[in-house]
C-alpha cells in the first residue's frame, strides 16, 4: 500500500489529525464493545448478570457509545477518501451541484434538524416513562 509520501504534496488531505482520531475512537469503542460482550457472556454463563451491579452500571453508562462509534466510523470513511469523491476521477471541489442553491441546502438541513429533534424528544419521553414505571416484577423462582 502506498503512503502519503508516494503522492504529490498538493494532493495530501489537510485533515489527517481528525482522520487519525476518528479512526482510533471507532476502533477503541469497538474493542470496548467486545470486552463488554465478553463480560456479559461470562456473567450470563455464571447466572450472575442480573445481580452484578457494576456490570449493569457499565451497560447503562455505555449506551451512547454505539452512536459515537458510528459517527466516528462515518467521519473516518468520509475523511479517508479525501481529496476525491471518486478516486482519480472526481475531486471533491468538482462534486458540487450548480442546480442546488444554498437556500435549498439550508431548508433541508433545518428540516432534518427539526425531525431529529422531535424524534429525540419522543425518545427521551418514552425512555423516562419506561424508567419511571420500573422493571416488571419477577419472582425469585422465575430467575432460575
């Protein structure tokens, strides 16, 4: 595989630090997912998963990690292909459309922001309702 030194300096991307950190965040979180899965599998095998409070805290506090890993992976993919949209054929600056105005782009962006805001508020309300209701009652005999 060719390194950056195999290409002319004017073709080098300017976003190497962000690419480096987004990749390492993605891979680091993937490693954490593997560790959490292994710990959970081991605790389930020993029938202690539901009583292991530290593990349950880890599960609860790690809920944003998949979103962060997904975003870091997307960032890695997009930054890693710069300065090309299609390698060797379409450089990034040539990938703009003359038919889409800044106003159209802003309107679409605001529409998506509004939609995601509504979905986010609904998620939080439903999550708070479920948490407020508490867990379903499970008798000692049903746990196994």
